């Protein structure tokens, strides 16, 4: 199935997997994002994901440095911060931010009746705001509660190859 013009909101976890070579789901995330981008899909992310991607990646890069070198000095910490910022900027280049306002908070609160993760509910509110065709996430619980078509990167790759 050609994804040209399809609106796909990519969850924070998939963006993080995309940038972390050691994540089990990383290869699927990278393949999916590359395929969707090359098929002219409109890639989206919830605006609040920028801070989460930045924070999680910086922590992941520091953790990798600790595993490899035993500790993280000031220079390595600065490199982790710079690398995370570069990844977040790349995400912003590949995708479009879906803004938010108080109505998204209201909707996320309403979603608490069916899904107890407020941050995930903000993602669902972003999906509704952006009128997406798909939500792509590795969060199985979010997939089971989403009121939009929600798939993993691997599932989307399968759909895209039809």
C-alpha cells in the first residue's frame, strides 16, 4: 500500500528506538521511518515528544557510555547532550509537530476512563487533532486502547509492502 499523503503520528518510543542502535526494536523503527518517508507519508509527532526524545536519548547515550567506559565525565555528558539534540532536530526535520492546547488536556483527561496513562492520552489527543490515518507505537497497551488505527513499526512495514 502506498503511503503517499497518509498522515502517520509516530510515538515517542518509536523515535527513540530509531536513534538507539542497541534497541531491539531499533531496526524496525528505522526501516519503517525510512520507508514511510520515501513513500511521501506525512510523518507527525506530538509536540510534547520533543522534550521526551531529548531527555530519553541523552540518558540512553550516557548509559551506553557508562557501560563502555565505566563512567561519564563532563566531556562525555556534553557529547551525549549534543547527540540527543541532533537526533531531536532530525526528528523535527523528518516530521511535523502536532501542537497542543488546553483542549488536548481536557481530552486526555476524558481518555483516562479507558486508558490510565495520561501521556499516552496526550498522544491520542494529538492523533485526533491531526486527523491521522495511523498511530505507530511499540506500546502494546496504547495500541489496545487507541481510538485510531494503531500499529507497531513492523506491522506498518507489512502494510506498506502490500
